[in-house]
């Protein structure tokens, strides 16, 4: 776990912000089947609201956010707060924008699939529109208004 490595004196040599700046963003994504999405729109709206609240808490009051994260992960809040460094937390409005769920994410997923195929990690890559059509910005859009 990153917090343990940092607590043991480890040093972050590359962050997700660094890879994004180099044109290779990393993402922490939630996924659901189409069937689940269609059957549970209210739940997904509430989930998006909770995520947006958490992001805003990290941005506005990282100490308070670290207390919650520390309690959930069973780590010291100071270690939890260290994990926030090097990560970008996007509000629902930002997530819904053209650089993420509202556009570029599908293209990034396709590029990741091509990269993984070159590495031999996956046997094939689907057409790009398979990835772009799989991204559902609806809930982030509704919460981010």
C-alpha cells in the first residue's frame, strides 16, 4: 500500500499527475453493466453525489477528508493525507467535461487497450467506438450542474 511505503521512508518517483502531463493519464474508475445502470439510476445518482462530496472535501478540507479515509483504511490520517499528493480529484462537473467522461476518456481507454495488446497483456483490441460508447457521463453531468 502506498501509505505504508511512504511511511517506511519510500519516495514517490512518479505520480498520476506526472503521467497525465506526459499524455498518459491513469484513472480510478467505477464500472457497472448497462443492465445495472438502467435498473438503478437513482442509486447511481446518489453514488455520484457522494463521490462529488468526497472530492470537494479533499479539495476544501484535506485534514477532515484524511480523518475519514484514515478511519476506513485503518491508517493514520497524516498517512492518508500523504496519499492525496500526486493525485487529481475531479468534481462531478469536471468529470463530465470533454477531457473525461464527456469525451476523451473513451479515447484514453482505447489507447490503453492498444498499449496492453503491444505488451501482450490482452489478446485483442476492440474498435475505438466500443470504448467511447462504454463511457456514461449521465450521472456526473446531472450532479455537476
